[in-house]
C-alpha cells in the first residue's frame, strides 16, 4: 500500500485579459475551482492507476475541504487520515492571461498546520512506500522519516525546493527532482552541468537513489550502480500541469510492487506522458488501461 503525506489545496482559477498590477483591479472570466496540492494530486494519480492509496493531510472545516475529500474519495483514495481543522483549507489563487502566463498566490492554510504530532505510527504502519513533498512543514516530513517502520521505502519530491537535513536526504530512495529542483538543491547558479553529472552530484548529497525528470526528454535514474536514461514517450503535450506529481505517484506505487528503479521509472514516464495529453492536474491522470494503450 502507498501512503502519500502532503498538501491538499483548492486551486481557484480566473482567466483575465491582463494580470493586474499593484493597486489595480481587472475583471476576469468565471471562477473555476479544481482540487489540487501536490499531496492530493499524487494520491489521486496513484489511486486512479489502481494503487491502494491513503493520504495523510490536513484541510479546513470548510467547503474547499469537503471538495477535496470528495475528489479523493471518488478517485478511491483512503481519506481516514485526512485531518480537519486548525485553519482554512489551503488555496492557490491563480490568474491566467490569454498567453497562458499566470500569477499565483498560495495560502498554505491547513497544510501548514499538519504537524509532527499528526504523524502517527498506525498511519505509517500499513504502508510499503511513503511518498512526500514539501508543501507541508519540513519538520513534519522529518517526523515521517523518523517514524518510518523498518523496510518501508521513502520517496521524496522536494517541491517547492529548499535545503534538506541530512537525515531526510539519507532516507530518500529515491529523491525525485525536476531540473529546477535539482539546481536549487545543488545550489547551482546556472545549467553549467549535464543532467547526468547533476544526478551524480545529487546522489553525493546522501540519498540512496535519485531520479531527475527531464520533461519531454524523459528522466534519469541514478544509484550506486550508475546513471541510466529512462526513455521518454512521444505524445502531443497539451498541459504539463501536475505531470511531475503523476510521475512520482506512479514511481512510488511500482516500487512498492517490487519493481526495480529503472523499470518503475519507465512506467512512471508513461504515466507522466499520458498526463500531459489532457488539461488540468487531477483531471488529466490516466488509468492503468490508458497507460497501457499509449504507443511505444
Ligand atoms: P514537473 O512537472 O515536476 O516539472 P517534468 O516536466 O520533468 O516534471 O515531467 C515529469 C515527467 O512527465 C517527465 O519525466 C516525463 O516522463 C513526463 N513528461 C512531462 N512532459 C512531457 C512531454 N511533453 N512529453 C512526454 N512526457 C512528458
């Protein structure tokens, strides 16, 4: 079973002709409300593929919280560990202009109140794999690492990226990053380095293994045995929102099923590719049958 520990947000999206400047008011189109947040996205992606998935998260006692619970449940996610209260549900306020450029304000809300005390042994106990991201407090992720049962695998997507304590890094198997997150973790100013070199330098930070996702170019996996390329799957990309979350969820699920890292990552790349062929994040996530139906 997969346990995702992470954020749940309502994404509030309004299309505008022009994004407002300071002191300015603009009129936009009708509001669209989408379930989001990296934790909820990962949980929905895994459950849609057929994984037995639970989410440890915190939402507010409000309409957005109920929306998130409903979308998780209808995807088949176990929501027994979705806690309620402490602050309003996290929201992302998103304005999008006709060219697709957006401005986003995130209010973490209840996500910031998911504390180390919420990390209970009985919730972690049932999982083969625990997958986390960084839209919740880093201390909470550190508490997850300390509470991991023997033999439970830990997968971390450090997004949004920030420096990680050594004990968290050492638990990652793998650390999953896109190129931006890789640069931040390595403190790189610019792209100076090839992706394989960057994967090796990330491994030297202490994780047991590393996956670097490369968008349309696929991914790299890196562990003590070296760096391997994961082939990309050619698709007509429509919207890349949430591709990384789908990739990481699929990877965590297949690792929990006992697959080797390169095999699990190849499957995850197919899931990521399927996700970019449709609009939205959770709405774009494929079933296992849709992944199998992709060419190549
Ligand atoms: P993020 O969404 O975190 O920035 P990426 O853009 O690297 O992450 O995408 C994650 C994975 O999704 C990639 O490793 C790849 O397997 C798949 N993917 C993303 N964009 C495309 C694309 N245009 N074509 C095919 N696969 C893609």
